[in-house]
């Protein structure tokens, strides 16, 4: 099996809900409770050494409960392996701890997830809209947001 | 002064005005408001292969106060639209607008919450260039059309649509 | 911190301390490649703090892809990094093929490598050309635009469009190479492209003004670059030899002999040097790929993913129904999720695709290489001057189509 998933299961047996390696990608579905500790472990442990946070995104599984999912993609420069960490969040409580303290580069990815999905990252230094403008209503990548909804055109911004 | 009057019958331009128009049309100063992929084709049009400077529109001015043709190339979304309107308002009369590419003409194939479905929702447009992206030859064609508008004294889009 | 403006009284020396100035380097600015905005806090010309803002080209790629079939997403991917669109097509097609579990033909792999390297060359040409325009060296822009036009002629012959190509398909490519295309390609790769690289090199590399303006400007250490998530030439300029073509080879990159240039200081000069050398290495790869190009079919022979040949569609009812289903409903991709990354010209271009087994994707997330680079710009220019910001911004090669998606 995979070294990364084994180490993860060994160290955080209560948090890891399930793992799989479909299509060649190691994936672990974890709980949100100790997420920062888990990510720090993945960054620092000599077997895994994930020093790159490649991507963070949200997914909206409308109709399933819990509805939202936060997906982290990590890469290790030295070991040359990747892992995907997924966390499920409920619709009425889409809050998760921010991973900015682990990798400073993940800052804007979290802002984008907030902007597009409405997922709140606790402890983020600057959780504002990033791709859309202040004054935009709603979180457009949610499945219940209609694609061709028109926004009011705003005047020149300062 | 001899210039081709292929214009509409009934138009009588005074000699002074036709002289001024002759000067204007061969020294159009474009303001390239290039946001996306069409911007690369604009750069190609100003490049050595297609060479827009043959038609006089060589001097590209990046300040709206100094330009007279606004060449909007690329997708305009709701965040950028106020910026574009402000730039248009800052330009001095007489001014013309060229809308380049499918996204600027009508939103292109982006029909969603963030893309303005055509800049003619906020600006009066004189010439539309279809294409995604259009060839640099299309840009040359549009500039020549603006020159023809100047030559014949046809009313500009801004005169037809009072969009303020 | 800084005191407000203080009026000198009689007998006192005038105190010229002032508040830091807030300058908006606005979204419509020639040197910000349009659509990028900075809120700069300045003390004279020195940048104290910088807050970048973008999103002025956000076109809703993800929302549009959720409403399209798998093949209809390909034109949307062109417009991501619009100076090297073929690479985005290749990246997306590879991701979906990984999800479907199909293995493309050898000839197709070689063709994809050739077009990727060609796109890398034209991307670096735009980056260096426009970067130099911002610094005032306009000639290089013209020098690099001529080979771009020659490459555009080749690409137009290949797929009918100069810029937004939509060339790859799931399971192959749109059409095979035209007659004699490889000869014309080699003529360009041995003629115009190396000549222009040599010309620009002669103009810039030993030029005193260029060195003063770029050496030591916007440096980044390897540790900071990794923490910020940099990939691509900017990371390699900082001294980290991370290249996906060597570390996790995809397509047939492991069969070619090429080097990965690595810099030292991570400043603007190093980024320029890394890009110039990468162009030369790409030419090497293209030569080897064309020499090794095998014959054979270019699309896989699987009616679930590839359109049937047109002659059969007109004669055979099954082929007609197959064609109809492909176009109207889209190909059926199995359910699951996959992340696939390629080494684009700017860094790691990743596609994270979630499929629920339908004719179109459930979600596609593009991991743009420019995103962490733009995030790291304040870190690179803090304490330097505005003119340095312009130099750094050009060298980091932010393509708004990719950044905003």
C-alpha cells in the first residue's frame, strides 16, 4: 500500500475516515477536528515531507450530507509523491481551521474557496473576496447558484 | 483637395472639415484596452508582420486623455466594467470605439454570472470585429472602417445612442 | 510609525517626514499586462507594502465547465493560458484520460510533446518580450514576434486556428499532422527561432543597463519559494531543480535527453536566463521528438471515446448513432476524482476533475501556476522601488486568463 496513507492512519487513527488510491492518486478523507495538526505532521514527518501545498479547493455535493468538501493537494519535493486530503463540512457549519500557519502559500487558495463556496477558514488573516468584487451577492460555484444570473453593474470603485 | 467622396448623397463637408478629417483619420491614436487573448492578437497587429502603422494608427497611447480610438479587446466582466466606463468617459471628443472579439461584442461563449454580455451594454460601439480571436487582419479592417466613417462624415455610434 | 506632515516653525529645521503614500497601480495599466491591480504603500519610490488585487478577468471557467460536456470544455481550456494554449489542451486531455484509464497511441504522445514544447517556446518569447518592453527595450519584442508568427503559421496549418487551438481530444488529437509539417517545423526550429534567441541574447545578456535593472531585483530564497508554492521557472531560478518532466515524467519525456536550467539567486536576471535556456532545451526536445516520431494511428480505437470515421457515419447506422451520442450527450467517463499535473511554461498546471459518471464534469479545478507567483510578489518587492515592481511583474509572467480563470 502507500507509505503516506499508512503513516497517516498510524498517527491519526481517529481522524482518518477512509482512504483509497483510485486512479493512482492517494486520497484520505479526514475529519476537520485536528486538521492543522494533521497537515503539520504531513509537512514535517521524515517519511512524508510534504513541503508543497499545491492546491486547495472546495467542492459542493448538493444533495449529499455533509454538503461541502475541502480538498488539499500536497506534493513532496524530495520524496516525489502526492496526496489528496479531503474534509467534509456540513452546510450550516462550513467552518474549518486555516492552514496558513503550515504553508503560507495556501493563503489565497483559502480566500478563493471562501469567495466561491462560502467556506469559512477560522484564523485566516484576511478572509475577503478575491476573484469577485465586494458587493457581489452569493457564492457562485455552489450548485444552487444559477449560472447565468446577472449582477447589478456597480459604479467605479475607489 | 481631392479625396474620394463615396459618401451618402446630400452630405456637403466644408473644405476645412474635410481637411481636419483627413488629418484625423491618418493619425488615429488607439487606446488598446486589452484584457485577454485578443490582446495577443492586438500585439500581433502592431507587430512587424501585420504592421498597423501602415494605416497611421501606430502611436499607441496608454492614457485615455491622449487617445481617440478605444480598442476593447477581450472579455469584460462585471468587475472590469466600471473601469472601462471610466476610461471611456475620460477620453476627449471625438472618440470612436472598436469592439474586438466575440467576448467584447456579445460576451462570447461565456454566458454566466460574471461576464458582461457585450460592451455595448455600457458604451456606444462603432465597429465590431467578430472572431475568437480575430486575425490581426480583422483589426486592420476595423481601423480602415473607422477611417471611412471619418471620411464620409457618417454619424458615430455615440451620436446615435445617447448612452451616458 | 511615520509622523504626519509637520510645519517647520521659525528656527527649526524643516522636518520632511510624511505619511506613506497610497498609490493605486490600476487595473488598466500597460505594464501590468492589463487587469492586474496593486495597492501600493510608498515612501517616496520605495515600496513599504503591496497588496495585489485581481479578478478583473474572472470568466467563470469552472461554472461553464460544469454546464458543458467533456469535449466542450476543451475550448474553455485554450483561453486559460492564452499564450501557450496547446499546453492547456494537453493537460486537460491527459487528466480526463487518466480518469477514463485509457492509454493513447505512441504517435499521439510524440505529437503532444512536440506541440507542448513549441508552446513553451512561444510562451517564453512573450514573457521576455513584454518584460523587456516594460523596461524600455522594445527591439526584443519585435525580434521575438517574428518567430511567433512563423510558429502561428505552423499551428494554423495544424488545427485551423492561430491562438485558440482546441487541438487535443479525449483519446487523441483532432487530426493527424499535415503532409510535410515536420519538415516545416524543423526549418523553423533550425532557422528563425534560434536566430531570434541569439539576437536577443546579443542585445541583452551582457548589456550594462539590463544587468543593472535586473540583477538583484526581486530575489527569493529557495526556502521561501517552496513555502509560497512557487513552481516553474521562478522556482528553478531560485535554485530548486523541480521540473515535472524529470521528476514525474509524463507522455514520453523520459525518452529524451535534455537539461533543466537552474538559477542561483532567484532574481529577475536569473528568471530571464532560465527562460532563455529553457527555450534552447525545448528546441533540443523537438529535434529528438521529430526524429523518433513513429507512424500509426493518432487516435485510440475505442468507440466509447473517439468519434467514428466520417465515412462510416454516412454509411452505417451504428456509427451514426455513436456519433450522435458523442455530440449530444458527451462521452461517458467513469465516476471518481483525479488530479493530473503537467509542466506548463509557467509552472505546474494541475487539473483536479471530479466526475459523477455523466457526459460532463461535475467539477473541474484548474491549479494555475501563476496563482502562487502573484501571491508571492509582495514578498519579492518589499523594500524595493516601483520600477523594480514593474521589472519583477514582467519576469514572473502573470497571465490573467490563467490567474483569474
